[in-house]
C-alpha cells in the first residue's frame, strides 16, 4: 500500500513529493491543469506547420515544392517518435517532473528558433529537435496526470487531457488567419515562447516528483475493463522487458499498431488539410477554416468520447470512433466540391473520430497497465504511432505533387488508415470480452 502523507515543502521544493507520498489535492489539480496546458502546445505544433506550409513554398525562396515541404513536415514527427519512446521510459525511472520540464524546454526553444531559420535545412533540423521534446511531453504528462487522480477517473481524464491537442490546433489555425498576413509566417513560431516563460516555472513549482514505481497504486492491476489474467495482475518487470512480458506483449503490439494508423490519419489531416483544400481550389482563408472545423470536431470528440468511454468502455467506444472517422473521410471522395456544408460536417466527424480514438486509446493504456509500466507503455504506443505521423505528410506530399492523382484521394488514404485502426481496436475489445468472461467463470484466478 502507498502512503498518502504529504511532505512539507518550501521554496523551490514546494511542488516536490517524496516517492511514496501524494501531493495536496489543490496542488494536484493545478499540476494536472499545467500538464493539460502543455499538451495544448502539442496541438499547436501540429497545425502551425500546416498554416505556414504554403508560405514556405511560395515566399521563402528555399526552393520547396509540395513533396519537399511534406518531408519537412515529417521531421517533427520523426523527433516525436524518438522522444515518445525514450521519454516515456525516462519518466518511469527518472521522474515525471524532470521529464516534462526537460521536454517542454526542448520543444519551446527549438520552435522559437524556427522563426529565425535561414534555410530549409536548418528549419527542418529545428523541427526535428522540437519533435523530440513534443514526443516526450505527451506520454510523460499523461502518466503524471494519471497518478494524480483517482483510478476511477483515469480513462476520462486521459481523454480530457488530450482535448488540449485540438484546442491548440484550433488556436494555431485562428492565429494563422490573422498573424500570417499581418506579421509573416515566422510570428507563428514565436508563440512557443509561452510554455518556456510561463508553464516551465509553474511546473517546477507545482509538479510533484513522482516515479512510476511510486504512484498511488504501484503494481496495481489493470482496470476491470481489461479483465486481466493472473500474470497481468501481479507486479511486472519495469521497462520494455515488462512491456513485452507478464502477459502484455500482444496488447502492447495492438495498442501501438492502432496508434500508428490513428495518428497517420490525425496528423496527416492536421498537417496537409490546408494544402489539400488549396489544391482543390480554396483560398488560404477558407482552407484554414476547414482546419478549424476539423479541430473543433476534435475538441467535441474529447468531451463526447470521455463521457461515452466511461459509460460503455474506452476500447468499445474507440472502435466506433475510428469507424466513424474513416467513413466520414471516405465519404469526402464522393461529395460535390460545391457542397461546403457536407465537407464541413464530414471534417467535424473526422475530427471527433480521429482525435477521439487516440484519446480513448491513451485512456485505455492508462487503465490496462500498472503504474510501473504506464509511462513506458504510453511512450511505446505513441512512439510507434509517430511512424504514422512521419509517413502521412510524406505520402500525402507525394500525392499532392503528382499531377495525375486528384487531391481528394488523400481522404481515401487517411480514411483507410482510420478504418484499419477500428479493426485493430476491435481485436482488443474482443480480447477484453474474453477475459471478462473468463474472470466471471473463474473468479479465483483474479488475484
């Protein structure tokens, strides 16, 4: 059993907590809010490149085209892939607080420097470094938030935490409508000074020093929705050896694969939607409003799926969300270009489904794994998922650069990925159902 004694603190140690102890409730709430605010900038970074991509191609003189711009768009996601895997593991061993603060400093500084990049190569390198910080931030922040709240709210909290991503994306699209014409594309990257100047000091003050092995229920069994086996309900090894042992291997592969296809759809749309709509005949302003619709749908999806996940189960709802996203995107292939109401509606549903699916998957991971593995599991799934985020702008950029493929075919590419994710999550749901049935039939096997 873990202790609930709050350690006295003062000065720079005001937010620190001894391993095995819990922060005061007020400080815990503030810490979760700060984590959420930092996640907002993950969403901002997703959309900020899409808002300036056309400007980089048309006005920088860097010699970019749709294909090379897609390659640059992938650089941040390559960094995210690496950062997610290693920072998740780091947060389980080194501490959530240190991991979150370090990742925030890295992505904030690198993103601000993008505004001063003299050429495409330097800009791409800075996007890669920014991705390292962004990739590590999300699993570390979600792991900390999961440990600061009661376990019964863990799934919905993980989903609501991820609402920061589309809110940040919406902010980027709205600011792009005003800042790019008024101040030029570099101004969009200067906004990243905010997390460095505001949220890092607040994090240092309010974040408890938590470790994966010292959470509220170290070694606790996964939530009932997973119906764990005996192997899963005992304390597993930590790190990647534990992730692929103790009965977790198949689950780890399924969650990672579904995250790959979900992030392929979500990040592909977020990065390339303005370019797709521009190439389809829209001006920059309307093209960005389509992005706003996508992100508003994602915000709504965070709320809707949080409620539905608590009521019906995170994995079951994620299957439905992924299917709806895929169906909505594929439907755009047959939608008349003049029917803007249908396009907006389909993009809202796609936002609800793609981002809602990923939020639910993160919540499911937080519930299916014990605390000692939670950061590693989140980092592994999001790290592998970033492969999809890397490939999406690349493949989409090549399609947009081709003169023989209609821009609308990108919707088939992203919609197909969402449908594959629905199938993979259906396998997880079937697995959970079998384990629940086995637990009911033989309750003595669940320790």
